[in-house]
C-alpha cells in the first residue's frame, strides 16, 4: 500500500483591501530587507529562514525579499533559480504559518525582482 505524501502547507495569501492598496501603491515601508543577490540556493534558503525567524521574534510585519528577476527559458537557466524556488520554500518553511501573504513588490522596492512577505501578528 503506497504511503500518501504529507499534506502541503499553504500560505493563506489573504490581506484586507487596505493592505493591498498600500502595497500596490508603494507606500508600505519594509521593516526588514533581505537581498539575496550573490547567494547560491543553499545560502538563500538559510538567509530566508534566519530573516523570518528574526522578523517574527521582533514583531516585524513586512519583509522585503530581493531575489532578482526570474529568467524565462528552457533549462539550464542559471539566473533566476532563487526567484523560481522561493514560493515553494515559503510554503514548506517552518515559518509558513506566520506568513499572511506574499506579494510582488512595488517598482520602487524592486518590482518583479522582489517580494513583500507580510507576517501575521
């Protein structure tokens, strides 16, 4: 009898309209910024985990995650691997229950190469 995989945790990804308007308008200032340029996949995962742990412990609400732009194309694509993996990482993270939503950052915070992680109180 095959063993079923464990249920996949899902980030609710729900915010009230006020949050979404502020994020889209670029009026939200991040409490913490994590720039992943120059990291390999393992370093990026560790940095995200540490930053989430610290942000949660300090009661911060908005983490700006700078991943760089994903690069379209068939493998092997060397650039954009972190950006391509980040949503899956966040879903299986030990901190996933503390993440209220993930949104693309406003142009002034990096646009498509960055994400806002909104943490629950």
